[in-house]
C-alpha cells in the first residue's frame, strides 16, 4: 500500500480521515470530519465537505465539490465539474442547514463530466450518468441515463459497456458479457458471475 500524497498547494484540515494511497492534487480542500477511503484520487480544485463520506478507489476529477450529505461508495468515478447539491430550495437569506438531503452514489457508478446531481437521490451501483445530465430522481443499478432532466435510455455492464437489453421488460431477458450473466425482469437488472447458458 502506497503512502497518502497531498500536493503542497492543497489543504487538508485537521480531523479529516484519508486512507492510505490516496492522492490529493493542486488547490483541493478536504475539510475536517471528511472520511475518505484508500487509493482514491482527487484532481485539481476539488472540495470535500466535513460531512461527506467517500469509499475506496474513488476517482474525482477536476473542479468537483462534494458537499455534506453526499456518500460515494467504493469505485465511483466523478467526471470533471460534476455538481452535487444538498438543499432543494436554497435561499441566501434563509438558513436551511437542518434540511440537508442525503445523496448516495452506489458502488462502481460513473458520473459524466458536467453532470448535476440534485440532492436526495440514490444512484444505483454500476449505473452510468452521461455527460451533462441533470439527475432529479433515483437511478437504477446498471442503468444508463442521459438528458435534462435525465431519463433512462439503456443498461450497462459493470465494465461500462452498453448491453443489448430493452429499457423495460416484464418478462425475463438475459444477456452475457465478460462471463457475467445480466438478467432483466420487471424493470430490474441483476448480475451473476456464475457461468450458465443464456436462454434465448
């Protein structure tokens, strides 16, 4: 395990917890109370609030702010200038810190560059948010979403490859990719690493 690296221009406040092997680059700020796992990377000009929770092997590109109430599970990717929020109806003259809403980004999810994540949503594991999308509601596991506001347009594998499956299917559909079988039923996609024949 490599040592933690913090660029001399970055600020890490006392009380921040940063796992081994994590790298914090130019002009970033990690606040006291923030919890960050091992082997993460924070690009230039990243802000992590004290109430943020970040798992292992998370990649955060340049110009991303991760505010109180945001939780990124292991292996999440945040593209450049991803925007998180934590208040639904902000006003400069009204304090709403007691109304912060939580946002959960599931394991292995990708959030594309310039996306906006409105607070209070859950982004499912291994889902893929296309660049520039505005997410206003929960995203299913393995879902591909895009647009403003975002809508689901497909499914992706755990490796980020689009799967040849319909967006919705009440009957069981299955497809194999990289020795993983993905099964779609009732609008929910699940994955199994067990080797088995895919039914046509």
